[in-house]
């Protein structure tokens, strides 16, 4: 007696139904992706709105900048930029460039070997050393301004741009060491072993092998240090006067107790933001690569 074999009927939603069963899920995912894109753009616009408003206000007259409700239709003018440049802003920008540039170079020069020692060639009690570095960022700046001011006064280095260089270097060095250490840890150990087999010494390996591999991380770390140093206000306000004042101090000087100053302050803020924006734009490829190192294993 012949037995007829029949295949079981696939359950609804099973793989046997083919692409037709998965079509609704694809449409749902596509709709979710579009919604996420729209929300991302909206969030980006919310964060960019103050910057756009600052740039727009810098082209207004003072009465239009301070009007209530806000004025959206106006005749653009460059008078505010001319007034800012007429206030002898050059020395302030020069001081910021010196303090930011020199301190960033010193931070990178010190952070690279320190991070190398703490990652690829660990020293004893590496975790304690790292905690000591980051613990220096836990103390509020206002708690140390008095001893720094007294020491600077006795050393006759008040209102000196090189005092800011030393302070900015010490301020950014802990963060730079932590960042560079994470970048060095992404270097494959096989690369170091190959360099040792080829007879490369410590400095040769660091200079010719490691630094080219972590160059995006160095660029990202340097840009972070530039932003922190360029925007630093507390030390510059309390330790400088006329000779070593930086751009943030200059911005504060555009505000007056009498009269209107919103348009002029916006113009000065745009000029103060340009160097950092241009630096980020020039290093954007290296910055994205550096900040994404280690994100994907």
C-alpha cells in the first residue's frame, strides 16, 4: 500500500513564505529610517539656530538687533565689523594665537610619549598614573586662581602671554594623554613586532611606525586642545590686563553698561569663531577618522 508524503504547510510569517512576508518589515524599517533622519535634521537645526541668529544679528544696526519683537527683514551692513576692527583687535587675536598654538604643540609633544608609555609599554601602576592625570581636572579652576595669581605676581609674570601658555598646557595635557592612549591601544601588536624584527629602535618605531598610524588621533587631540585654549576665559581674565589679553577678554570689552551692543558683540563673536571653525574645516577628514578610531572593532 503506497504512502503519500506531503510537506507540512509553512506557518504564517515563516521563511517559506518568501520575500512577500518580509516586505512589511522592510517598509516599516524604511519609514523608521526616514523618521530618524528627519529628527536628526531637526535637532541639528535647533543646535545651529543660535549660530545662525548670531551671524544674522552681526549684519544689523543696533536698534534692529535689540528690537522686540525681533526684526527679520533688514538692510545688511558691515558697520559692526568695521567698528570691531577699529578697536585694535589685532593684539588680542595675536595673543590668542600664540597661547593656543604654542600650548597645543607642547601638549602634543608631551602627550605622545606619555601615552606611548602608558599603552604600548605600560609602566607600573598604570591605572594610578591615569587616575592622577584625570584627577587634576576635578579641581575647580576658581579654587586655584588665588595661589596661581600670587605665584605669578612674585615671579613678575602677570599680564604675560607665556604664563597662559604654561597654564593652557597643564590644563589640556591630562585630556590629551587619555585620548592619545586610546589611539595607541588600537595599533596592532603585530606591527610593533615586525618593527622590532627589522631592528627598529624605540624612537625609530615611534617616529616612523606609530605616529603615522595614529596621525588622525593626533589631529583630533590637537583640535580639542585648540578649542579649549582658544575659548578659555577665566585665566585670561584674571591674569592679564592690557598686554596679554586674549580674544574672550576682548569680547567682554564689547559689552557696555550704556547703549546698545548686541550687533557689535555678534560681529566680534563671529570674528572670534572663525579661526576655530577654519581649523576644524581644514582638519575635518583627520578629525572624523581620529574620533572614530576604536569605535568599530
